[in-house]
C-alpha cells in the first residue's frame, strides 16, 4: 500500500506521539508499505519553525525522511493545478496540496483532519 503522511501525522510519527492511532502506526511501520512525505510538509514545518510555532528534534524534513526510509514526494504542476480545482471543503493551502497529491498519486492519506473525509479519498486514521 502507498501511504502519504500529512504534516501532523509525520510530526506525530517522528516524536512518537500517542495521538497517532495504532492502525496508522502499524501501517507506517509495515515494511511492505511505501511511505511518502510531501515536499509541502517540509515547507510547512520550515515556516512554522521560522515563526517560532514549532520545535522539532530534527533539522531537515528531507534528512528525517531519509533516516526513516520515507520517500519525499515533490510537488508537480499537476498537484498544484488539482489543489486549486478541489472543492472548497478545506481552505488550508498546505492541506489542499497534500490532498491533491494523495488523489493523483493514488495514495492512502494518513491524516486525522475530519474535513478531509469530504473529499472521498482513502484515509487511514482510526
């Protein structure tokens, strides 16, 4: 299975936060699954760190992905175009890009944001 972690799921995974449900933990830990992290996550984490709104135990999302065996998913023009075309259930541009990537890449989105369910994409949380 191809999994795409949203930013919150990625952060929960890296700090072993108990808010990441067991079902999601097991899926991410399963070596048979491909785990993707969006370049959008790197952007969002860097912005929040620069504004003093986030502290992490790592310096680089890319390096942390490499260390954990996660693939970094770049943002392609098709992702950006699809993000704009998505229904307006969610206004956050970071989340819209990740939703578009999950749809285009046919990945199961590991995310707990209830607004994501409105898009009809496969979600893994509870």
